[in-house]
C-alpha cells in the first residue's frame, strides 16, 4: 500500500496518533510516585532521582539518535528504535522493587525511548511546508500531552482495582500499539538522507552546530524551558496530592483524585501546544516563545505559595501553568530546525537534547532536595515547603526568555 501522501493531514494525524500512545510512558512513574515513595520508603530527593533517571537515559538516547537520523535517515531510525521503546517498560513493570532497581530500569526505559521523538521532528520538518510547520509541530507536542493525560487517567482508573504495579502494566502496553501505528503512518514516506558537503565527516556537524549562534541561542532557550517543564511534570501529581490532603481528603483517595486533576491539566497542554504552534506561524516564532515563557515563569514563582487556595482555583492555575509551559515547546523545535542546515538537523537536536534534557535530569532532583530541606525531611502539606520547591523551577527558567530575546534581536 502506498499510504497517505507525506505531510498531508491524514499522514500528520497518524504520526501524532502514534506520539499519543508512545508518550504515555513518559509520565507513568510520576502517576504512581506517591505510592512507590511510600512503599519503598523513599525521600523526596530519592523519588526525584528515579524520575531523573528516565530523563538521563532519554538525553543519551536523543544524542545518539540524532546522529543516526542524519546518517541513516529519520524514517528508518524512527521505525527501528521503536522496538526498544515498547519492550523496555515491560522490564520496569516486572522487576522494579526499590530505589536501585527502579533507578536503573527507569534509566533503561529512557535510553530506549529517544528514537520516537527527534526522528519524528525531522520527518515533519522534511515533509510539511514552512507555512504549516509551526502548527504541525504543535500538534505533535499536543499528541505528547494527550498521551500524558491518557496515562494519568488510565493509572487512576487502574488503581481502583489494583496496586501501582498493575497500573504501570496498563500503561506499558500502549507504546507497543504506538509502534504498530508508526509502521502504518510512514509506510509510504521516503527515507530522506540529506547529503553532506563533499569531504565533510559526520562528526564535523557537531562543532558546526556549536558555532551556529542562532541555533545555540535556540538550544539555550529550550534548556531553561526544559528545566521548568520537566520539573513541573515530575512533581505536579504529588503537589496536588499534598494539596488535597491539606484540604482534608484521605491519603488513599487523594492520590487517585490527584491523577485525574493532573490529567485535566494535561488537556490544557494539548490546547497550549496547538495554540502556541499556530501563533508561531502567524505572529512570529520568538514573540510566541517570549510571551508564554514569561507567563509560565510567573506561575513557577507563585503556585507553591498558593497551595491553600480552594482546590478548584488551584487546579485552574495548574491548567494555566501547563498551558503556558508547553505553548512555546513546539516553537523551540521549529526555530532550531530553521536555524541550521538540513544535513545538521539531527545533530542539532542531539546537542539540544544533551543540554536541554540534562537540565530536565537535574530539576526534579533539585525540587525534591528543596522540598526535603524546607520540610525537615518529612512529607508535608506546608505551603512554605512547596513554595520553596516550586521557586527552584522559576530560578532555573529565568534565563530562557533572555536567550530568546537575544535570538529575536539577531534576526
């Protein structure tokens, strides 16, 4: 079968649908973090380290996959690495049973998961015309957010009938369905390999990307964006659980309800991705990034201190936070793709992944460390402790708008 024309709306819908299912594992551990933290008697710092292990593996994977996509083609890399992405979560479900086993197995799932992301960005950049590219990237990121919401809802429903391991098992089967959808989506898509200039070695792309001023300003803007966003995703379910308990909800009920509320905020992610990508096409790339990065920055500095607000208002703020935090994400990817030569794009995404996801590795740990320090090492519903913890995300994200402003002025 020839398949849908590459870049067409049906083609894009299938690619984004695959991303929906494949992204579910990204937040699987966060969905059960309060339960595993209690079962394994973990400190907040150790719980954050397990989440960061995934990001560490993911950034290594993205770096390797970037070179593979440039050398072998984005489609081929996307299809072949997808096998590891759906097999590895099954090992976590079967064998994670404490801090060290969970740490190494979660790192493995991250190490196997990067092939389903940067090659897809390259496929969209290759096959979707520039006038639609920002929106297309936004739809892909929206697919990720939809996957996160599905994972949280599925975990919340499963926890009514089983324990945390059973809930993770439900989520772990979805990446396999994503891979099958991937095969259908790209069966008629050519595997493009952009020719390098004569005599240029593959590794020569690395210093070329590092010397590209606009490309690196985009990378730094994305890095500080990632510090904030990945810390938010790692800790929001636990924060809402603590807020519900502070409002009198029983611990067992609070964990399940917090998953549903967190899933609601990921629905705001979907709207943020689509609206942000569309704004980038019509209003301008860097203007869109500046607007939404400043909104999310303000919420990083404030939401923890507002923990005692009525839950409806607190969840509304969390929805706005997720909306603003993701609204510039796809635009960062579009700007980088338009700032480097096509034959360097995979390596550019690889460099961005190492630096950007490196920040994402650290921020949940710093958040957990600050939460432990401010609460005296005890599980707490104190707004002071959570306010300090959320402030660490704002402090790390402050340089993002500055990098984007310099990028805007360098046009």
